[in-house]
C-alpha cells in the first residue's frame, strides 16, 4: 500500500505557506539553466507555470494537443475569477474566502491547500492587471465585482462573459515572450501517450505528433501535468470535445494515485440537450444567476402545456410561478452552490414541472432585472452570453426566459498531490483541474480560474525548486535510455492493437454508450444497485470495444479517429474507477449524491465519522480491482457542520 505524505507544514494555518516557502530548498539562477521541465497542457495552469518557470531561468518544454496553446479549454470560462480583495467593502477577507471554499466543497478538501489558495488570490488579480487583462471596471476606474454561488459577498472579478479568454490571452502573451527568447520549446499538436519513469522518478514523456502520426520521445528532470479534467467520460459535457483524461490516466498507470474520481460537478445553468446527435453541451455562465431568477410553474397543468408548446413562459401569471431556489434557500436564493441548484432543478423536473418538450428544463428569467435596471445594463453585463444563447436556441432571452438544465461541467477529483503539488511519483507534478487538491466534493463558481493561476504563477514555481535542488548534478536525460525505448514500444503496440481491430462500430458509438451508463448511474444521483450495474455495463462495453471497434484512415498519418480511440479506451477504465469510488463512499457530499444518505428534506447527508478522508486509488494492473489508500482529513480551523444555505 502506498504511504501518502501530504507534507502539510506545521504551525498556524495563516503562517503555513510563508513558513513553508522559507524552509524549502531554492535553485540558483546558474543552476536553473541546467534543468529541463516538461509542462503538458497550456491552459491557465500550464501556461502560467510554463511562462513563470521559463522566466525564472528553467528550460521548459510545453506540449498541447491543440494547434495553438491559446485554444486550451480555459478559454471557455465565462463568469469570472475569485479573489479576496474586499473592493466592495462587504467584509470579505482571506479567511472568509477560505471558509466559503471549504464549506462549498462540503468539508472534503485539505484546509492548508485551500487557505494558501485564498492567500495568493489577490496577487493573481494584480498579476493579470499588470498583463493588461481588461477586467470590468466601475465608473470611477476601480475594478468591478459580482457575486457567484455559495457566498454572501461580491468577490468575483470578470471581463464581461469571457473572463477565461482574457486571462488566457495574458498568460499566452507571457508564454510567447519566453518562446521568443528560446526559454520555452513549444510543441503544438502533440498528445501525451505515456510517462517515462527511470529509477522511480519521472524523467520524460512519449507523445504522438497528431499531424504526422510519429511517436516522439522527450526527456526532462521533472514533468508537470496541467491537462484539465475528465468530464468527457460522460460524452456530453460542457468541455471541448478534445478534452480527455489521457495524461492523468497514464500517470495513474505509472504509479500516481488517483484521488476522489467520483467527485464530478454538475453545472445548473446549461442549455438543455436537444437531440441524440448532439456532441457537446453549452454552458451559460453562473454569473447570470446574479440577475436571473430561476423558476418553474406552480401548477403541473401549466408545465404540461409548456411541454406541448401550447403556451409560453410569458403566459404564466406571476402568482403561478414557483421561484423554488428563493423559496427553499432564502438566505442565498438563486446563488446557492452548483450542486444544490442542480439537484433542486432535477427534483422539480422529476416531479413533472419541467418546461420544455422533454420536461428537462427550468427557466432563468431576466424580466425582473431588466425592469429594475434597464435592458442596457443587462446587455452591458451579459450581452455576449445572451447572443450565444440566441444563436443556439433561436430564442431571445431579453423577451423570453432562458431554458436551462444541469450538465457535467468540471471534475474536483484528479491526481493525488501533496502540499508541493507533487504526486506520489517523485518528479511528477499535477496542477490546476488535473489534481484534486482545493475544491473538495464541490467547486464554487469562479474558483477554477483562481486555482489554475494560483498553482501556475504562485505555488509551483516555488515548490518545484525543493525537488529540483537535488537534481542539479543530474545530466540531461538521454532519450535513448532503455526505459524510453520500452515505453515507445508499449505505445506503438497499444495504438497498433486498436487500429487493427477492424470491427464495424465507430469510436463515438462506444463513447456514447459509456456516457449513457455514466449519466444514468454515476450522474446527479447514485445508489448501490446502479453503481454495481454501471461496473458490469462498462466491462461489457469494453469487451465490445476491443472486439468490434473500427478505425478508418491511415495509421501513420493524421487520424482523428485513432486519437479518439485511445481517449475512449482511457475513459472506459476511468469510468469503472469512478464507479468503484462512488460505491465505496456511502455518504452524500457535494456533487456526490448517494440516495441512501439524505436528510429529511432531501439534502446531501455527510458521514464525517466514516468518510472524512481523501480516497486515493492505486493501479494494480490490467483487469484487477484498484487498491484504496486513504488520506485522513484534519479540520482544525473550520467546524464540521451539516451544510446549510437556507
């Protein structure tokens, strides 16, 4: 069994990070030039880490599967980024951000990591402003804030409805500067297919050039994974279609523990599914819940008429509208956390109050804010989001309420890391959404961008030196080492095996089958019977996959179907691990909702006595059940209570 050492420093929580920085080893500028670092992924976490470490003097090799680092999925983030600046003078503080994040995660995150995230949040805003990120400003020129779910203050900084894009452009500009100076060696259209471990340490990666089909070897003194989450295991999610779990899964198969894989976030404000041929879902920013009110009809007969298209939302009288979030959670209203809002929407729809033809939608209505503030104000805040909604649905949200429904959006689970963001494999790091460390069982809105940039700009550049200080005498790693040869052969054999199946079914057909099983059994509601069924069904899909998969095109050239086949193979294994994890965790917490563990009023019911731990799963080999390791969570600064937003 793997021994997990979180390396959390001793001392008061407010001093842990500063004392840790003072105690860890440092690499001199002259020695940084001798050291190579691989960064896989160029989103906010990977891009900021690559730029920062190159600026410090390390030799960085950056990899992304897109044709430009600027196309990383971070670009899709809409609503904003949290920081404890207290610009609104509403009593915000580092401690309040820390408390809100721990509570929002349903008390399943490490206190020390979350407090560090809260501490550096303000520095992120300063850094991004210095880069020229065009945050929204008040009339007098000060930075503007808005509210997000699960908090009672306004701490979210934003750039209209395209915050992720603007932050990524700032990060990408910093990367380009280092590329121009020769400190970053950029590899676009390259996908990681394996990690090379030499004498117990991560020393490189095996990649496939997605344009030519060539298998390539790359070495370094340390490897950093910043490859995002695994929402696409559900097939339909708000993630870009290329997002995958390949890098994280290879880390797991090479000895890194995978933590809390069942912790998946359902976002409550997404455009509902509209057909069986749909390939992805579209997010409507959580920021819309600042000014939009969520409701369904009070009368079931009105809901039936809406589903049949006999009436529209505007035909329903004010007194016949059920603003169910405001009714059930008066303190937070429409700004309850995502898991709470999602389950409430599902409950209304399951009871027959859904408002579209499938019965799987609720309304997000801006009529009241337009009457209160004026259309111009709403357009200035959300204009691009309204435009996107209208292009997709052909409905004008200024005149009719938006129709929304929960969808898979983010994964709180990920590769297990210690306080230094290093996995249990020496020299292998995971940052941003790829790791598990900061959000517990549910992420609060606008905290993903905060974590990605915190890890890349302000945490990893310090902590990686503690490991690399002992590597300065190690010469550049030879890519002809027998471990590189061995791993390249394993990758080639795997790809060849998939290509040569020569069956009759497409990759997408298997991915859709898997997604169906995941959504029905490991989605918003889970139970023992469904989870056991999911394991059996995933195993059956895998068997069919290896027997009847067909990959058209050439093997040794650009082949998108071959790329997808490798990713779906990983998703099949990951989906099974998620089911094992959800089955083991017999409590409800955050986004993990076990129907057997609920309060009298239908809310998630935690079991702190038996499940206040991080589940860190260890790979045991192909066809074998994974082994569970536990990192006990200790709460010294936050009192464990049943979460309430009423």
